C-alpha cells in the first residue's frame, strides 16, 4: 500500500506519563464537535528520496468546522528494508519494502 493511501488520523492520540496502573481514560474514537480540535497527519511519498508531511487541524465549534489549518513540510525518505513475503502458494521470497515513519504525539 502506498504512503498516499495510508492516512493516519489522530483524533486523539495522547501519550501521558501516568503513575499507577490506571488505563488511559483520554483515548476516544469520536470527536466532540461541540468544541474540539481534530488533528490528522499524513506522510506521502513525493519521490524516492523525499516524503511530504501534512498536518491538518480542524477546529470544531458548535457542530461546525470553524477553521481548518494545514501545515506541509518535506522529510527525507527512510529508504527500504528487506523482509520475507509469502504468496498464496506458500512460496517465500525476500523483497524490499519502504520504511515508514512512526508518529508520536505528546500533549502537555
């Protein structure tokens, strides 16, 4: 699957330093459109050596998108890594695959 088809929505991806063994109560699967900032991040290949990082923020106010803010930047490609792939007949072959960026968001 190409980078352009991979869309990593980060509605609320929170990395918190918590003591104790409580589960993270802040993780959600929906956006409170009455008042929220929804953020999405997309990394797409521009060419073999460069990726485009697009960060989009939607500001929701009373169930309406008040404002959309978008930032774009270029990143170097991470190159390729060798991995073993298997077809439907069970034949295995070593093939190169593009490395992907991992995305972490920390909110303070």
